[in-house]
C-alpha cells in the first residue's frame, strides 16, 4: 500500500511464489479427486493471478475500513473480556486487551501477510508443545467468532467481527491508554 502523490491510496498485491496459492486444478486433477492444486507459473494463468490478487486487495481494504470508525467495535469489545464456554461446557478464559501477551496474539493474527491465504495454524512442522498451544489460542479466538477455519485446510482467517474487535483492542492499548495515563498524571 502506498500514497500516490498525496491524493490516492493505492493497494497492490505481488505474488512472488505462485505455488503457495491454491487453485482449482485441471480437469484431470479434479477427476483424480485432488481438488485444489498449486497455481502453476505461466501466462495462461494470469486471469487467476488477477482474481487472487483482487480478492486479497478487497480483504485488505475491508480490514482497513474498520480502523477508521472503531465506535461499534468499542461497544462489542466486552465480548473479549468475558469467559466463554464451548459445547462441552469447558470454559475458555477471557482476553485482556491491556495484557502484553494477549496483545501480541492479536497483533500476530491481524498481520497483513495472512490476508492472502488465511492466518496461521498448527502444522506438523511445529513441535508438539507449540502445536497444542497454538490450537488452544485458536480455540479461544474461534469461540468468540473472531476467526473461522478455512474448509479443507489447516488455516484460519480473521472474520469481519474479528477485524473490528481486534483492531479496536490494539487501538485502545496503543492510543487511548497512554492518553488516559497522561491526563491522569496531569
């Protein structure tokens, strides 16, 4: 994203490694039951590249739109601060927007690099302990409707509610807490 001559905000997506982008395969691959296959390089696939990049740009701009007007997110921010129970009546602890550990999780989920294919997830490359920890954190976010699983993958994406609430949590911590502390000290 960059500002073009101070009058236009321009968002562009560059796909450097197209093999990370999944696409509906050729007829032979679909017949074999492979479904989504890596997008190959080549001029013939430029329309698919354009579609993937445009969709990523729209998701990115939708995420930026909630940053401008956080008023509805402030009213719903108390959803983060309340414990939630799952279908088996197990409690999931609340988030604390002022805690550095919870704020680090929120910042990691909202990173822009996850908008193309979805957010992080627990995979085989991580060790067993880290995998369990990531799974528990994702469950905490999922129970509150902040992230949703991408079907037939190990990836998660941030929902619109998640964008609004998590952006508001970061804004609250980074901008409003310091201003309130300065006002109280004066």
